[in-house]
C-alpha cells in the first residue's frame, strides 16, 4: 500500500513538474515577444499527422523483421461472417476489411465495417492494430469499435500465413476470453475461426463463429 501511495505521489509530482515547465515556457515566451503586435507573428505550420509516408521516411528505427510474418493479413477483403450463438440460428453479416502497414511498418492497422443483415441488424465500425513486442518476444494486438467493444491479445507463436491471437475482450458489457485463429489457405483467401471462453475458465474455449474472406 505504501509503495502504491508513493507511486501516486511520484506521478502527481511528475505532472506538477511538467505543468511548471509549461508555465515557465509560456512566461519566457511572453518576455521574448514583448509588446510585438500579434499580426507580426509567423503563422503556425501544423504537421500532417495523417501522412504515413512521412513516418516511413523518418522512422527512427527499422520495423521489426517479424512483422513480415503478418503480411498475409495485408490488403482489402470482403468477408462472410457467421456467428454461432448457442440455442439460436446462425447470424451472418458481410464485413469489409482493409489492412495496411502504418508508422513505417512497425504496426499493421485493420479497419472494418460490418454491414447490417436480416439475421443481425447491427452495423459496426472497428479498428485493430497488430505489432511486435520485443520485450515479450511475441505479437500483440489492440481492438476497439464504435459500440464500446475493446480488448487486447497476443500471439506467442506465428508462422507464415497463420497466427493465433488470444486475449481478453469486452463486447456488449460482457468480458470474456477470445481467440482469433487467422490463416490463409490460399493467396487470395483469409480465414478466421473464432472461439471464446469465460474468464473463470479460460482454457475451456468453444467455437462462436467464422469469417471467410476473399481478396478484393
């Protein structure tokens, strides 16, 4: 408990010091400018934060070579997603995926749009990123969507064309263990066999759906 309090105090002190530094910068800036007319100030040039080409050209470090193992995910995909809920008829949706390399190849970003259907009227927009964790020597992923779904997972072992990510996810207010078994049975195919388990019994995974995607 004492160590936790000490950590909180340290973080608070760090924030205070940063605030003081920012305040000092503002004071010094005002002194330097003096009574100069606002019209004499040079217009601010805001950087193009969305320009990934800049990140590629100026990345301080090379992207991890391990990221090449996830290249089978890259591209645009049209998927038939089937959800299997116990005791109910299967629900199907068409989902579009676009997976691209970002930040100089250090991360791969997945963007998805799930269209509503007769069996499942929910429209869902989601994002997911995949990267390499050099400390843990494994792949990691972070997921979030516009229905407050979120989660994180990891894949200790990945082979070319096959990756299994397991993690803890929150959907519709329900937290559970989720597993995505991603693989490419052919160059223009991307499949995902989806399983889940209760948090209390993480080893008792059971299938809940599939995604069958064709390259567009």
